[in-house]
C-alpha cells in the first residue's frame, strides 16, 4: 500500500479498485454537521478536534463457481447492534487471485466507510472459510488499518441437524456479533486466561496480528538465521517450554511474554505462559518487596515473617491447584510436564523450588527484570538484604540467574558461573510500536484528550504545539518529580519570554498493572506538586494513567518532539529503545540499563539522575537547534539493536532451552545470552550490525 509519512504517522492512499457489482449498498446516514466537520478536518495534516466513534465489522467472502468473482458480505456493528451491511460481487481481474480481490475490496470499503461517516473500526470477525480464501487478511487489517479481527470455525448444525449454508450477509453479521463478545467496554480485546491459568495470547489464537515474514523483516539476516536454527531443533525434539509470572497484562514483563508467545507459536513451538490467581493482599506485599529491592521504599518498610508465609501459601496453593497435577507444566516430564521452565521476577520465587522438587534434573531459569540494589542486598541488616535473602533462598536452586545486563544488579551471593545477561525487549509489530495511519492516530489522541477532560487535565494541543513525553508507570523509581522540575526550569528560564502557545507541553502517561498498587499514590503526589509547586505551568502539563490501549501510548510517543526517561532506579526500561526506533531523541538518566540503549550526544543525551539543569539545557537545545535535532533523530531511528526486539529475545531463550534440554551445561560467567546463542551456531556479530555495548555490564 502506498503511504507517505506525516508527523511520524502514515498517510494511507488506498488501493487500486476492482470492478464491483452492488447487490446491497451501505445505508447508514450520518449527521451532515459531522460530515462537514470531517471534510474540513481532512484538509489538515492531522485530524484535530474530531471524535471518531468505534465500530466493529464482520466480513464474509465466497468464491463464485466460475472462479472469476468473489461475493463479499460486510456488516458493521456498534457494539450493541448491527447497524449496516453491504453485499457485493467483486470481479477477479486478470493477473490477480481471489485473495487479492478480497483484500483490495475490504481495504477500500473500510477506508471509505470510516472517512465518509466518521468511524474508526477497532475489531471484527471472519469465518475460517474467508480466512482460507484470503490468508493474509487478518494480519494486514492489524498492521495497516489497526483492526483486531478474530477468526472462528462456525458449525452450521445443531447436534446432527444441519442448518444449511449461510449467505455472506448472514455470515458476516454472525461473525461481527460473535466478535463483539470478546472486546471489553474500552473496545480492546479481552485478556484470556484459561485452563490451568494459562494466558491464551491473542484471544486464544483467534487473532492473527503478524506473519512469520513480518517478524523476519524486523531483524537482520544473521539474527533470523540463528533464531530459526534453534526453532528447528526444538520443534524436531518436541520440547515444551513454560513461563510463569504474576500478571497477564499491565507491565513490561507481560508485554514481552505476549510478544514472545505470539512469535514462537507462529513458528510452531510448544510454548505456554501461566499466571497465578490474583490476590490484592499479595500484590501489596510483592510491590513493597519490589521497592525494597530497588532501594526506593520507605525506611520502615520490611518483609515480615507473616508476609513471607502469605506469599508461600499463595504460591503453593496456585501451584497445587493449577500446575503440579499430572499433565500440569510443573509436573515431572514423565507425567507430561514442561521440559524447560522460566520463573519471572521476585513475586513467585518458591516456584523454582517446587519445579525442582517435582523434577530435579529439569532445567529451571530464574529471570530477574528489576534493578536489585546489590550494595544494599550485600549489607547485612538492611531491608533490602532481608528481602534478597528470602528471594535467594528459593531461586538459588535455579540452573541460571538471568539478569538485565548490569553487573550491579546481581548480589554477590549468586554464583558467578550461573549469571547470564539478557536485556528487556519490545515488539515492533504490536500496538505500542507499529506504524499508525493519521486517521487511526487521531482517534487515539482524541480518546486520550477525552480522558484528560474527564480527569480535569488540559488536552494535548498537537499539532498546534509540540510536546515532551515520558511514557512510564507512575512508580517511585521513574523520576517523575525530576521530569516536572526539568520542564519547569525549561519554561521558567529558557522560555520565560516566549509566548505560551509557542512553548512545548509536557505529557506524562503510562499503563497501570494489577500487581502495582503504588500508581494511584504517585499520580496523586504528581497532581499535588502541579497545584502547589508548579501552578504557573500546570495548565501545560498532562499527567494521566491510560487504559489498556497500547496504541494511545504509541501515538503519544510517535508525535512527541522529545522523550524523557529520568528514572532514579531502573531495570532496563525498553521505552528508551521504543522512542529511538521512532526517531524521537531522548534525554535519559544514567540508571540501570538505560545507558546501554542511548549513545550519548548521538541518539540522545545521558544525564546523572536528578540533574534537572542538564535536562532543561538539552531540551532547549533540541527545541532550538534544528540541525542537531534532525541529526539525532535520524541516528536514533537507524541504530537500534536486534537484541531489543521480540526475535532477538526469542533467540536467547531458544538457545537456553535447546542447550539445556539436550543435557548440555551452560556456564555463562556473566556472558550475554545473545552472544552465546550466536556463537554456538557460528553467527557472531560482524561490522555493521547494531549491538548494545558490552562493557557497561561488567
């Protein structure tokens, strides 16, 4: 599809149109006032002040007997009722096939309908017969039109009584009605947690967001070749892989797991991901432990013996109920258990012991995603050392301790030969990162601004005004007070004589997670600071927790002039690489794994945590020096390593799974898993490949 780029977003130009015979055309009538607003807005480079209504669609297609045309049914649904439909016969032009005809018609029909009536299609459904006729329809609807379309196998009978065949109008209507059941009130697909509390990624496989070829294009040839070598070995040996973490949505670990499972299922591997039954009492304890390990908790916070028992009981009850029984992932391999087990983060460390107890020789990995203050963990009597000792009493049984690539994140109690390094990653094809068309982006910006209005926040005035963004959870370690202070210094000192409408706004936004009860407190503290310390600039600051729509954060990052990541404590924070991938220069603190991602003065600026004066000066330079900005933006977009992608992440995990399940020993001694994986298949890094710096991890 031909596109151009405007403000970092795609402008779709549509597809060539086929010859169409109309049997029934769309009949919906829209407000003339709304149509006039749309017509006026479409003349602008970005559709501002236009609210698009979310809509669902059903598509059905059948190939005519003479194989020269396709009959297509198309139904629209507002989430409550079907509101419109069309039935058309589309000729298959010479040199085309049925798949091309269906794709071309659907894309043109969807774009025309959205733009003519002021709608944004967010989801839909098709039957497997239509999917077989046009295999790439679902991933293309996602990647190009931002529609999550689900596919279903529909049985046209009740018991042994056949119902007869459906016309394309009935089939498309049936599919859209079925699809709407799987979307929540915010028009987002529901997260599925099924039998044994397995996270059923992409609506249990009913959604198809990408193809293998899509993933291949996200990385270099050598990364792809190495990854597929391990894929073939694991497939041939029918290895079963199981991941465990505390929550199916909301945090960075969950985002990585959704992407990893999606990709590995696509290439045919047996990978599963499990979560416990949530318990608010437990999440308050685990979040406090998280803060203590990072050194950002209140001094009086401690992990008590009673709390240890609560955590142990919670983990054991979930394990016995869901995972240790015959055929469960933690049962012995001889009883159908997983061959390779990964336990994420400190919420459920006892699972390492339970997995080893059930099958002592099975490979079990502990993956630490957070910045552990090893200086405090190694100092006896500190709250951090107490939490660390509780954690390590369980995870020391793991075969490997996989950490973010910063040596200071690993306390000295961990045997050096068990330590391996692996960065956090992101998915270039998911809602956080994929390219969005202007039409879709303005839908999400409008949605964000509506939520701002509900919360009494000013709205984002893009494209009339530029803005600075920090995308992060409202967490004690994310440096939000420094973000406010830096912006205040920029406005009060550098832009004090600049008209307000020519100054940038500040946006602080992020998701919340079900295992993170601190978010509300930190957001409240931010609001109080704006009222009391920054009242002179408060009308230009938006601080908001957003819903589960990743595309909102995608839009905010893509349209930003500059990104910030001023964490005081940090694991890796892959949001940094997400900004760079979009060509958005970033100013970031030298905390945790952040310096591994930013090349200082090339793709952005690195500052010491808390140095708000340096941040303000760098912001001023980026807003006033066009040559500097362009140079940094271009460099940032072209120097992101494969290591922070889903495929790069998969490469590391597949190497570990393949090697350990063969009975081979891995002694990393602080090596990067990615290096070990590429070395084993003879595909070491060569000149020209972007690579995260190794020296900073040691």
